[in-house]
């Protein structure tokens, strides 16, 4: 009985805080995405940001494309965000954000992209 | 004696006509504040933004280092006849820039330019970049780095291309102080703690940063 009460008390004290922290982190990741990534990938992540005019030479990745996104591991995504497209033999128009974003920002973006694609990606 | 008085009076009238009224940074500041320019542009540095939200709350670019960033003739001309530098509204990815920036009239434009050109920073050191063609800079700008993804510029034959989320670099040769471009590329967060442009310092070699700044100084 005492043990159950302790568990309930623990949950009542810490779960809301944990939930709030997750919601806060998700909102922050969304803000980071909109500020940095949406210029090319679009606010909805489909690859149609305002920079993608008729003379834009490549098609930015559509993060809602589950099949394509499943080919990438979380670490693949991290690497491309940090080191730019050429690090994965892709276009230099994908910038290296390694000196701009924090590790926490990039982790948040990886989670957000996984939400966009509704996929887990390959392990690794 | 009458002739002397006439000459003296003529000189006084002439001076009054040729000297712009209140041509000083202090007068320009009065106009700037009077016309509520500071509702969109802050002019007291250093940079104030502590978060992306702070940056997004701004209605226009910060001007606290305008005198180090812009070239005087361009600035006065632009204030008289503002042209669109950003295709999109400031801080927006969806709304077009309506091109409705206020135009201070005549002498006011000159005075505001005087005021803005008085806002300088030691972070920008004079004489670092000499405007000249830089093939290496052009290569980095056009091919190796993503600059054209967000900035429009005109190629050798005048063909305009590039993205629109960043300010256009068409006319950068007349608009921007090349030494500011160099300082900005080297230490961007000093000027803009939160900006949609990646930081290239630490990624590009020092030589390439100089080459890119040199290339930008030639963009017409």
C-alpha cells in the first residue's frame, strides 16, 4: 500500500514535468526547423521552401517521403545536417550547420524529421 | 559700403541655400526617432537578440552597425528611393515584401544617412578587402558553398539566379562595405546572434572567407 502511494506520488510529481519538457523540446525543434530548414525544405517539410524557385538546381528532400527517409539512419541525418550535403555526396546547397546549431538542436531536428516521415529509419 | 553689405548679405543667403539644414548625425537621429524608424530598427548595439524568438520579434534589420555595413552614397540614395533588398517580408517565408518602406524627404534622407553612417563598430576593420575579381571566391560562392541557395546574384552575362530567403546580393558592390562582409563572415554572431544563414567561420578556410568577401564586393 505504502509502495503504491509512493509510486503515485512520484508519477504525480515528475510525469507532468517530463511531459512538459518533451512538449517544450518539440516546440523548440519546430522553431529551429522553421527558422533554418524551412527556407528550402518548406514549412511542411515537403521540400518546397521559398528558395526553391524555377532555377533552383536541385530538389530539397521531402521529409514526408517515408521510403526515402527510411534509407537514412538518425546518424546519417545528423551528419548531413552538421556537415552539409557533400558529406553524403549530395548537393552543396544543403549547408553545413555544424557551427550554427547545437547538438541539442540537431537531436531535436532528427526527432522532428522522424515525425514528418512517420518512420524510424535504418539502425545506426 | 553698400556694396560690402550686399556682398555679405548675398554670402549669407547663399550659405543658407547651399548648406543642408541640420546636416549632422544628431539631426539625423532626431528625424529617425521622429519618424519612428526605431519601431522597426534598433540602433544601439551591441546585439540584443538572445533567442530565435527575439530575432523573429523584430520588424526590420538592426542598424546599430549601419555605418560599418553600408556605403554612404548607396545608403542616402536608397533612403530617397528604397528598392527591395529582400523579396520576402522581413522574418517571413510566406509573405512578399510589399516594397512600402518609408521614404524620408530630401534633406531628411541626407541627415538620416549621416546618423546611420555614424553607427560603426570596431569589429569591422578597414582595408581588409580590396574590391577586385576573385575567381576562387566566385567558385566557393557559386559551387562549393550554398550561398546561391538563399541569395540572388547576377552572373557574368547578367543572368540573375539564386534563392530569395536572404537579402539579394545584386548591387552588393555598391551597397555593402566589403570589410563588413569579411567581418560578418568571420564573426557573424557578433552582428546577428540568431540568423538563418549558416556560420561559415570554422568551416571555410580563412583564405576562402577572404575570397568570398572579395567576390561579393564585385557583385553588380
